[in-house]
């Protein structure tokens, strides 16, 4: 559809395109992310991924106005997972516009050890038995991954660098951005229901890969919606809940 015009409210999750963390190339890690040790702590675990988030919408954020974001390091937890030691870092953000607080967000980042020969194979993602009330099939190609990386100023090489994604990180293909999948689910809920999202929670479960089809699914219940992404094998990739 047409983009929002100046003065119209920014659609849910579109704020991901703003407040870019711009760094010199010398300040980037091998994976293309800004090196840790500043605002984000250095956990000693180099591989970073966005595992999910929780968002609350308090007021519209109109296109064309100035906005301010305040970020706070909320929690750092070290855990033992199936693939070894993990660090889970939670960042709380508040974005304010002319009407005061507009968006409150909690972002979960997961840090993992560097890939090695002893790394365990990734387990198969779970199946999702529920039938959706509405769905949409898509395929993310190289152009879409490039555009989303550029718009969000995301230098993570797993999204555009095929030799790095396959040879270093061990993926079979370049990886579709987790926030992009969440964005597509929010757009699906908005388009299918015509209702305004007040809260949106999402969690990455397993990767979706460049050039492979995936399905956006959803169903409503009362004042909310359950949403999920199925990968090319029909297994769960992302799950989310929206409250209207």
C-alpha cells in the first residue's frame, strides 16, 4: 500500500528503521555488528542475534516529527543452553514524541560462542499444529534482505554475505532478519483485522533462509491475535502475540 504521509501515525514496528547505531568500520566486529564493550557489555561471546522483544504503544508517533529514544541496559544473564554458554542481554527503550511516551520496548539479544568443529547440530524446529484463520506465503530474496539491512543500518553479515553465513556461521543460506519477520506479522495482523495494535510480543524460534518460501499465519481471539511464521518445512520460525 501507499507509505504513510507526513502527520500520519508510524505503523507498528516501523520505528526499527530509525535511531541507527552508526559506527566507523574500525569499530565493527568480524560479524559486521558494532563491537561490544560500550553500551552493550562484552560477554566474551561473539555471535549475536536478536531473540525477540516486547512492545507497548502508548501514543501515536506521527511521521515527520522529532522523537527521542532513551535506552537502558536492563539485564544480563549467563545461561547454559543446548549449544553451550549463552548470554541474554535485555535492553529497555522508551521513544517519546510530541505527545510524550509513544513506544516502550524491551529487546532481547542472545550472544553465543564462536562456531567450532565441536558445535552441536541445531535441533529441528517444533511443529505448529494450529490452523490459521488467515495466512500469506512469501519468499525473501537477496534484494529484500539487502534493502532491510540498509534501511535498518544492520551490518550483520549473515543477512547478505553468503560465504560468511555458510562458511563461518554454518548456515545453509543467508538468514532472514528476525525483526523483518516480526514486522511482516504485525503488518499481517493490521491488514487482516483493521485494528490498532497496542502491544506486540515476538520470539525467534528458528531461522528462515534466503530464497526459501515461508508462511505468515494468524488467528484472532477476543482483543488479541496469535501470529506465527512457518519455514519452508512447515516448522515454527517465529511466534508472536498482538493485543488490540
